[in-house]
């Protein structure tokens, strides 16, 4: 069987590793500097001290009391101010001395990386920066890594960047050096949590809870010094899978005891584990439905076991019927998460966080924001994004995902000033100013954002070197969701290509900015989604999922295309939104055109706002999109000699493939529309 993960497509372990956005030479910034660190003994502080010494500091004094005596000769002082918000830092330079004040050890670590990024400027002039505070408390990357190589999904499910950083064909890697480097990379942009195994938890991974617990301990030991908390994905049926019980019914006392005892043992081994991540009753994973129990029963079962240890359950809402009969027009997958969860609002314990995908279907290039994110005022919620580019070009196409994420984070669920990211910051799906809903639960509150990681053992970390900007962008948006994609890209370019020829940055901007819209223009049109090859999810297959059980249909016929999700004549999904969206999406006239086919079944001759028919609109966007990719590939030749040769070649190869694939998308989609609609292209371009 062919591997769907692409470990085979990216070189692994060549020995050479691209430094990503970390400074090439650590010795420059702190050469001949003296440093005073006033902080308690802590693994993260120890990391900062090691960093400083690698960065070339001449002398470092570490003390847990204020040692003012030697201040006169100190270039950099690092102190802790617990009055600052958690994980924050403040940088300033005054009287010939640079100061870094962190709220806590993590704040010091993040401030240190900020200082490194400033380079020489960190030790020049007089300046004072405002306190930098992360907007969202839990900033997490989910790894879909398998311990065993899965026969279909490979070592990393939906991994497009070589093998797993953690596991290799059934074992924990003996040498975790790459994990250390990864942890450093994440810490440098403020990621503070990682789940270490696939949410599809097979039998082998289930043993991470028990006989392979020492692996979790080892990974946690490598991540802890970088301020990164480990989470475990667990199988809801673990008591059965591990052979201890014949049931996993959340209301069975034996099951509750099993989870309590198992969790106690887990925390004895890893006292600072973040908690569990769970995919239940989803795509074949076991869950509480088997016992007629609700997802609140299921989540609370684990929450109770974790509570004495201050652990949390991240419980995914990706719950839908994946065995649908395509003939059944009454079931709408987009409705599923809301329909399953909204009535449970208020029924979850305080240490349960519902993890909700950004759209109602599944990480498509264009979906409306999931209405569930703003529908559970008495429940903690977390936004789930996908950095790994499953449906978005698989790190073979240039696709700058922060352009989509900024739209998602900026969505205004009530049409007023409140943006989605503000909900994620408080971790509560209600407007921060809201007085109409019940007040949020106060205990253990705090926001969260999670994303599926896109890294592997590839020498560029991410397959496509430009996909590094997606990892970087996720972390930066989690810290500050008000940053623009362009600003983030400039930061990434500046740190990744320091001291490059001045021609490079504009070239990179031209290729990377706008790449999300470009990808959208030649793939599935106007929010219709899922015209990908079944299984691999790469490349076009217009009807690939049309007669499948997965609930992802476009319903094209000779009249038109798209899914009627209106209240008037369709599935009623539009009714899951607050106003003004419920009405805006309901009407063909006011529905944003980029989402037209997500919400409506539209005639091929429907007039778009610019006067073109829908068919013509699709022809235009696809032909223009494919042509634009060919131009980008030509443009990249100007980078020859401006970047490392192997980076140049890697991008050039990927652009060749993007050209081929974009043309294939264009030809298949336009020919499909032509054959179904009979509407010729105004410009006479080839339709087959
Ligand atoms: O997008 C789908 C993927 C599955 C994945 C699932 C999920 C881990 O195709 O590979 O399974 O989403 O999010 O659980």
C-alpha cells in the first residue's frame, strides 16, 4: 500500500540542518558582555544561562538574591518581576546597561530570544520597550506522530517533512538531539506546549500511558528546559485496549478508578504533564457514544482523573458521522460539531477545554469560521488550526497560512467589535463585554490555541522551506493575534535570511504574500472544498469524495453546484450562527462570494457581483491562478545565488511540482464545469 505521509519525499538525516529563523551565529550578540542573572534555580533559567554562555558572554553571575555589588561592570541584567502578567517580559537599555525583566522563568526565556533577535542593537543607545505579553495562555502544537509506521499513514499522519522527530519505526529515537533543537526553535517564538503522539491513538501509542511511560518522561525532560509542557493523546478505550477491563463506560466505577490510578502513575513519572488530548467518537476512534453516554460524561471522566494533578483535558469536537450514505440529503456534516456539543454547554468540568477546528468541516482552504467557537459561553474552548498543509498543498505548494488564520482570528462572531481571538484569549466562547450570557466559570480559566505541527526530520524542518513561515506565523499569532501576515513575514524573512542581498526580501514577499488566495484560485472554488484525491488529499479529484461515506459533497449537476445550507430550503446550518451572519450567509445576495458554494447550490449561469456567470468566474480564477504559479516559478530564478544553493534548489523543485499540479487542477476543474454547464469560456481557453 502506498504511503500517504510523505516521509519518503523529503530527505531525512542528511546531517545538515537549516537553522530556520534562529540566528546563524550565536556568538555575535553577546561577545565580551557581562551578565547578572537574579533568579531562582529553575530548569528554564538554567537554559537561559547556557544560551548566554553559548552566545559568547564573557562572564555570567547567577544568584537568587539581588547582588548589586558588581552591577557597575554588568552589561545585561536579568531579573524577575512576578507582578508582570505570566510569561511576559520587558526589555530596556539605560545608563549603558541592558535589562531584561521576566514575569517568571519563561518570560525570561522569551525575552532572551527577543534580545538575540535585536542583535547588536540590544546593547546600543537608550530605549525601553513595552511589556510583551502573550495574548493566549496555552500555545500548543499537536503532533500526529505514530510510534509504529502506520501501513497507510506512515510515521507521521499527514506529515510532509520527513520522519518523526520523536519516533522511528516502533521506537523512541535514541538520539533526541533534534528534539532539543526543535524545542529551542519553539521556545524562541513562545510555543509552550506540545502533544507528542497522534490523536488517532493505536494500540502501541496507548502504552505511552503505562509500559512506555518512560518515553514520555524522556521527552518531557528534553522539552521542559525550554518551557514546553507535554500532553499525551489518549485512547478513550485504553482500559480495554491495554487489556485491563472489558468496558470503558465513563459511568462505570471501575473505569473511573482505572483512569484515576493510571493517571496517578503518569503524574508520578511526569509531575508537570499538561494533561490529555482526546479524539473520541470520531473517524473510528472509540468514545462515550458506545455506552449511550454524552461527550460531557466522557470528558469529565478524564478531567476527574487529571484534576488532582492540575491537568486538563483537551477534548476535540471533530465528531461527525463518517459512514454517511451519500444518498441521504438530510444529513449535513457541517452541522455535526455544533449539534453534538452545544447542548452540553455548562456540563463540563473546569479542567475540560473543547478543542474546535477553525471550520465546521475539516481544514479546507476556505471555510466559514465554526459557529461552535462562539456558542458555548459556559465552557472553555480552544481554536484548532492545522500548520501541516494537508488540504493546502502539502508543503509542496507555496501557501502562506497566516493569511487564512488572520481572517479566522479576526472573525467577529456577533458582528460587533469582538473578534474571535479575544474569545480564545479568555478561553471562553462569549464576548468579553457580554452581559447577556451567564458569567464564565472562573476556576482555572485561561485561553488556548492549538495547531497540528508541520515539522519532521527534513533538513529544512518543513519540506518546503517557506512552510517554516507557517510554523513561525502560528506561534507569533498565538502570542499576538493582531500582527498582520505581512509583518510576520517580514520578521521571518529578516531572521531567516539575515544580511541577505537587499533584492531577496522583495522577491520573497512577492512569492509568499498572497499565496493563500492563489492556492484557492486554482483548487476547489468558492468554498466548495474537498475536490481532492481521496486518501492522500493531494491534487484534484472533482468527484473523488462525491459518492463516498465521508459527508463531503458538492452536489454538482447540470444546473449548478454547491451545498444548500440555508434555513429556507437546505440543511439549516446558517441558523447555527449569531446575527448578522445567520442572515448574511442565508441569502445568495449577501453571502460572501468566496463562501458562496459552501452555503448555496448555485446555478452555473448565476451572475456574480462582477457580472460574470459562476462558470466564467471559475474559468477565470483557475486559468489566472495556474498562470500566476508559472510566473512565480520564473520569478524564483532571480533568487539563484541569493540564497544557499540547496535552499534554492528545494524551492525550485517544489515550484515545478506546484506548476504541474496547479495546471492539473485548472484543467480538471474547468473541464468539469464546461461538461456540466455547457457554458463556453468567453476567452476561448482550452477546455477538455
Ligand atoms: O483532516 C483529517 C485528516 C485525518 C486526521 C483528522 C483529525 C488525525 O485527514 O488524518 O486524523 O482530520 O483531525 O482527526
